[in-house]
């Protein structure tokens, strides 16, 4: 991997993978994962980090969950039927258009779409980070094994707060105050 293992806001893009209603409804950690995804979306937007959303076969799995739709208002999702986002030409084009080379992944399911996307991006030379507390699978064992597999492949496994505070870089600013309020709101929820 090129670059550092720290999130760099001028190189990063957040990709929220398939956080959809019918899929989320069967996730044991739904509420916590959605809350962390919303936190990432809101704070990345505050910090000027682009945000992309994908939906896997929305006719069958439904739309993006309402909480995340609100946090990403105005962002057009990329619909796909491939498990890897890299297999969807519209996603590849969107990513190339941003010029960002560090991809932060969150979403569902860790062992399927998130893993295949992470490995595909890694093969294309991107720096890839997967946010452990903003990803999940129906079975926790699938989630944990996928995270181990990704680490072994060279993907950085991180947390939502690590992403946020690395992108922020410093305290004592207006941005810091706004981000801190978002973190407190998630923790209070």
C-alpha cells in the first residue's frame, strides 16, 4: 500500500456499502452499525471528505436505511448487482472521478460485499480501510473472520472514531467542536 495508514482527508473517500432496509433488518448489530455509519457520513461531509453510497439489488433489498438517507441527503446511490463495488462500472467511474486513492469502507455484509470490494480496490492499488464498528454480517463469526482475512491481505481495519479523528487532525478548532457534538450525539443515542 502506498501512503500512510492514517486517514488523510484530502486523499480519502467514504464508501457506504449496501446499508439497506431489508438487509439491515436481519443484522444483530443493526442499530450500532447504522449509528456509526451515520456518524461517519455526517462527519466526513463536515470535513470535506466525499461520501459514496451503494445499493445491492434495491428491488429485493430495499432502499438505504432512513437514518443514513437523511445523513447523506443529495448523494445519488450507485445501484449494483455485483457483490464487489469494483464490478460495477458506475462505481469505478465515480471513484476515478473523485481522484481519491484512500477508500474507507463501511456497510453490509462484511464477509461478502465489503470484503470483495476491499480486495478489489486493493488489487487496483487503492489504500483501503474497513471500519469494524460500521460493518456487520448476519453472523458475527463471518464478520470477525472477514476482518481477520482483510488484515492479512493488507487492509487497515479501524474504527469510526479513528477515521474521524485522523481526518480531523487537531483539536481546538470549530471543526473539532462540530465533530465532537456528532460523536456525543451518537454515543447518547
